[in-house]
C-alpha cells in the first residue's frame, strides 16, 4: 500500500471516528440531558450583591461565562475579546462594569475564579479555535490566538477553572513550532 493510500485511509478512519463520537454525544445528551453552562453562571451571578453606584455612573457586577458577563438579573453584557484575552478571563471570574454617563463601558476583573494551567495543542474545527488538553477540546478566543501568533499544531498553555468543567479556556502562552515540524 502506498504512502498516499495509507494517509487517505487514516483520514477516512479519523473522519469516521469523529462522526461516531458526535453521534454518541448527541444520544447521551438526549438520554441524560445537558447541563446548561449558561444557567450555571446565571445561578452564580444571582448571588452577587448590588454594587454601590458612583456618581452618574451605573455599576453592574456579573460573572464571565467565556463570552459575556451575566448579571444577577440574567442580563448579558458583551465583553471585548481583546480585554478578555489580555486579562486572561476564564468562566467564573467576577467582573465589575462601569457604564459611564457618556455611555462608555469600563470593565474590571474583581474576583478571579480559582485557576489551573494545562498544556495542549491548538486546533481549528467547526469554525472555532480550540485547544485539545487533558482529553478535552477547550474553545479559545480568536483574539488570543492572533495576539500570541498561534498556529494550528502549536503547543499552548491554557488557563481553565480549577473546579468547574468549562467549554472555554484562556491562552496564557504559545510555544513556537519546532523547525523540523514546519512544512518548508
């Protein structure tokens, strides 16, 4: 069997395995139901106290869920991807949003969630960058990938919530590809 035939067979086997895994996950979700990550962080946000207001500014506190901040009333506030990347926000972090009198938003991380660092490999699937680490695919922000000049196949250090199972991670560092692994 030629090298090209072997590669084609391997690709076909991987595609088949991925398809089987997707089907198995879907069946499992139908049987057991899925725990909504959004509702988990909404419940955490319900326990937040009302912050003190500062002059004409409106102050809101909430929990970051990997994409947005959710306040105690389950209202969602968009988090700029560059801020989330730079601050290495992870789901469960407590944020304070100051809505200025002129309408501008100023976010500040006020309660970091307990974290752990793990190593993984940067991939791209389903129109989303992910890091495969500890047997799981964690979604990461495009802004983080571009900031660190990440490439598919890079080894990546990510930060994830210590106690919670999360879909999202923050990129902490990207290790460059080794020269012998580059296609030149």
